[in-house]
C-alpha cells in the first residue's frame, strides 16, 4: 500500500490557497487605486444595467463638452478677430473727414495710405483659422477666403475711372459689393456666401462689407492714385468715410451677437457641469469601492500570504522521521 505523505497533500492545498490569495490581492490592489469594484457584475447583480446606462450618460457628457469646447474656441477667435478689425479702423473715419474738410491733400494721402494698410490687415485677419477651418469662409471651411487686396483695389479703381458721375460710381460700387454676381463675391472673396452653422460669420456679412467698401475708396483717394473722380468730387471720399463709420457701428452690433452666442455656450457648459456632478454621484454610489476598506483588506491578504509562505516552507522541510513522530 502506497502512502502519500501528508506534506504533499497539505502543500497542494496551500498552493491553491496561495494562488487564490494572489488573485484576490491583484483585484483588491486595483480597487484601492481606482475606487471602484473590479467585477461590477458580481457586485451589482441585477443593477448592472443601470450602472452601464449611467456610465454612457457620463461619456455622452464628455463628448458634448468636447464639442462645446470647440464651439467656444471658434466663437472666442471670431470675437477677437472682429475686435481687432474694429480697433484697426478706429480713428480713420475722423481723420479722413478732417482732411477732406480742410482740403488738405497731403493729410488725405497719409490717411489713404493708412487705409490701404488697414485693408491688408483686415484681409489677413479674416483669413484666420481654428484648427483646419477658416472661420470667415462660410460653408467653404477648407478655402482661404482672401488673397491680397490688389484685385479689390484694381476693381474699385476701374469703377472710379469708368463712372460717368458720382451717382454712377455709387451705383456700380453698391452692385460690386452687394450683388451675388458682383466682383466682391465672384473675384475677391473665395469662400461661400452661405453658412450652415448659425454661429459662424462670413466675410460677406453686411457689417464687414460696409467697412471694406469704405476703406477701399479711402485707400484710393490720395495723391498716389490721383483719381480725377475723387479729386473733383470730394463728397465721394467723405461718403466713404461715413460708410466706414456706419460699418464700425454695424460691427459693434455683430460683436454683440457673437457675445450673446458666447454667453449661451458658457451657460451650456455650466449646465453640463451640474449634470455631470449629479450623475457622477449616482454612478459612484453604485460602483464605488471604499479605498480605505480596500487597503485594509489588502493588508490582511498580505499577512495571510506571508503566513501561507512560512507554513509552506516548513512543510517542505518535513522528512520521514518527522512524519513518523
């Protein structure tokens, strides 16, 4: 009859126990760090579906916050761009009206040069991008809205040189900037006139068009271009300065509209924060594991493992003489 030494039987039993303790230690260690039960199905039982719905709701909020952050970024950059344009044209209207009123050709030429530089700066500002999206291109978000100002100035110069009267000039200029078939939208602006996104601003917005049309005439009213129609009819230049002023007022109203949209986005963000706080509380109550309790259990497991290792070591040293005793 073959006798199986007791130490072999006991060793096998202890090996299984040690293996189980190790596995449990791994789980409890994870729970002590994460603050959640590792096996939610075992912990929650029939409530696992509710927990998963809560988790999905929290994930949805995270996605919404990400999209809202992009939206806020676009609005903020739009607001800063419009503010930069308004700051750049500040004072030009008064300077031109003063120069024309005093008949000071030298001063008018200086303002014309500054207007030309301002026009170039505005084109550069309206080419701003948020990520890969051109903000002022309407639905053509991948298209840069403007090149240089040369085409615009050439077109306005051509209108001034061919117009038979101040009234004819104003009519042609209005058609150029405001008609869908005018040169502004067909030759200069490269973006789309429409915008599916109701919060976007296109470069053909009336406020921007009014500012740019006023600047374009002012830019050509100096001695550098020496256009006879402007020289003989200073009221055209004064009118362009007034148009720049009314465009600046319209720009203020446009910035106010953008500000309202920024406020709405901010409130939407606050709403998501509140909703997330509530959902997090409910979800954590369902799946949360007290980290102090987990750490205490982990200490107990470690103590049990040490005892098991010590006993296993002693069993392995048993011999036949000790067994017979």
